[in-house]
C-alpha cells in the first residue's frame, strides 16, 4: 500500500469549490450535484463512490464542462492548474479537453465511431490539438501506445466492433494517453468487463500509473476497484460528498452512517461478517429531505438531522464527514479544508 502514498507539497492540480449542477425538467429542478468541494494533487488517484443516481457521473461530466441541456452548471468553481474552467469560452475549453483533461467513458462502444477504424480515432484526436503532426506520426504514436497496452499493432486497422470489450476499453485509455493529459477521469471503466478482464485492466492501470504518474478520478460503484487503486475516497450521496479520507482509514473506520452501510453491503471474503442490505431508497432529488439527506435511512438519526444540514467536519486528521454525530466532539476545530 505504501506505493500509493502521495506527498502533497505542490498546489492541487484541481480544486473544485461549491459546485452545483442542476437539471431543469418539466417536473421541477433536480440538483444532481449540490455544493461539492474537493482537491486532487498531481499523481493522486481519488475514488468517487456511491449508489447509482448519486451524482458521480454528472460530477465527472461537469469537470469537463460536458453537461448538456436541460442540465447546467449553476454555480461554483472548477480551478484546474490555476484557471477556472467555468470562466473559459467554449473554444478555450475545447483546447483543454483531451489535451489537458481526458475522460474514459463507461461504454466505449458509445464513444467510438463505428464507421471509423481505430487508427482514424487516434489521428483525429491528435490532429484536433496539433495539426503539425503528420498522419503517419500519429499512427506511430498510437502503435507505441498499443505496445504499452498489450494490443497487437495490426488491430489499429480494425473497426470498434471487431475488438473485444477489454480491447475497446484499452483503446479508450490509449486515446486518453495520446495527448499526455494531466488529469484522466474514468467513469465506471470496468462496467462492461468480465471478472478476468477486469483484473487485467486493473493491473494495466497500476502499471500506467507507475509509468506516467497519472492523476486519476475513478468514478465507480465497485468498492473493490477503489481499494486496489485509490489513494483517497470521496463518498457521494444524493448529490453531496458526505465523507472523504485516505483509503485505509476510510475502509477501516468509516464514520458516516451511509459509508458504513455501503461497505457492509459489499461482499467480502471474511466469513465472520454478515452481508447486510441497506434499508430504504435514495431520495428523490426533485424534493430532497430536509436536514441531512440520509436521515430517512439512518439508524442513528437524531432530531437535528431532520431539520439542519450537518457541516463539513474534520472528524480525524485528514478524515472529513458531514454528520451531526461527529460535530459536537469536533466543534472547536478550524475551518474547512478539502485535502
């Protein structure tokens, strides 16, 4: 586990502050991301976990400013390498997508053009940011990446449907690496893979991290993947981050009742622990509960939980959570930080 420790001596590569993303529907306004704040440093891997519908993928799309109508980024800041991406024009933002920030989507078949061969995808992506590179040079770069990714170079001439699911996902990684992006956002990258291919994929990501010092936001509901790759974990519930900590403390001693329930509902090899199903359903974000949004499902909820939203509190060193159960014992601590 020591190889995953990151020394935070430089300013964060990415600072997200009070980010709000809303969808305007006929039924009303859905606040899919509600006041989210966090930092990520170069070379760090953050796992973003939570139930389906909690806002993970919307947050990932917002970081690339890819939220489309009827959604919009309503407020907040996305400060990447010193500049606020929200303040950039669309033309300026296009220059940063792919070249500075790249995304691996959960279903590569919906991201790859079925009418283009794989080499054309690489050429098009590279030429979008640097037209001085010849087609042959771009294909050679793609071939070098294929060598690294464990794919035969002659598969560059295939169409997407001719590749297996694992190969397509590796192609998506290659496209993310082709322009040496500073930050990669991986949205459920193993969803379409079987268990054996998933294990190979994780080994590949570990190797690429060592080679490229990758900075990665790993969006997933798969807790096992997070435990293999992440330095820190951010737990989302109903559009909010409710707990954030280094991987080992969070798994060993989660402090938020939602995180505790989430981890108890995941199968593990310890036969002495009973698998427990989390009671209730995530809230309707058209009309979320007052106070703490988890209180209708929380076995420890007190009266205050039903009326007031809990503050972001440092429960332990570098271990933050939004829960009234931990506020009183930490009420004398300083202001918020985001790691």
